[in-house]
C-alpha cells in the first residue's frame, strides 16, 4: 500500500512538472519594437525632423 501511495505521489509530481514546463514553453515571446513600430520615430519622420532628407 505504501508503494502504491509513493507511486501516485511521484506520478503527480512528474505530471505537475510536465505541465509547468509546457506552460512556460508555450508563453509568447516579448515583442521586439523596431524603428517602424516606434510612434516617436514615425512622428519625427512625418513632421520633417529627419536629418537625412535635404
């Protein structure tokens, strides 16, 4: 009976660990903001504050 209880506890721990690892792997990665996603950069281009355009 003790071995059955021990096997159930170990199986529960393995399952919980598996679920935690799967949850962290499925988490979306943080998004990298490029210059074309930056509103301030786009605003400077629109308002003529671009040193390269002459």
